[in-house]
C-alpha cells in the first residue's frame, strides 16, 4: 500500500486501475472480517459475506457518493450482507460466537492480558438480541477498538 487516501485509490480504480482495488481490500479486510465473524458466528459465512461485500463494492464503485468515506460505505454493504446471510441461514437466533480459535486467527494481535476482558464482553454480548448485539459490536469497533482486542 502506498498510503494514498481512500478517495485517491477509488479514483484510480474508477479510471481503470483494477489492481488499485487490492489496496482497499488490504486496508479493510482484517477489521471487517472480525466484524463478520462476530455477527455470523463461523469462518465460512464470514468469509463469504466479506467477499460478497468487496465484490459488490467493486461493481458499484462509481456510485460511491463520498469516496473519502469508502470504508464506511463498504461497511454498510458488509452489514447488509451479514444480515442477509444471517437471515438466510437462520443465524439470527444463534447466540454469540463460541469459536475462540477462529476469533484468535482473525486477530492481528491478541494480547493474553486482555483475554479476561474479552471474555467478559463476549458474555455480555451473548445475552443481547441480535440487533442489540450488532449495534454494540459496531459501537465497540467504532469508538474503542483497543477496548475489545478483536475489534
């Protein structure tokens, strides 16, 4: 990645530099994969939702009204893909993610001293309805990524 703004990279892609889209994928893949994992509960569904979100974003990139906020636009697409996937597979009634190995694999780093904090947050999130859980995870990732190690 060359450090260009999202808007600059989007402009390059729209002008025909299809390889530049890889920069956007690299910027958002890990963080958004963790979100999808939390929402869908398993690696395969999360990977599918994320891949679909990137594909949809690429195909409609010229309709992105604010390229500087590409990440937020992509996130909305991913949220919709997770909702669709969850509804389609009956995952809306599923409690919280219990696949700790998959969550650990999804993390860029996973400090051992934060494990107890993450477990407490996981227990609290598990008690929420899916819509509340989604809002709580989004807020955790948005406001305080260091408060939740997988975010």
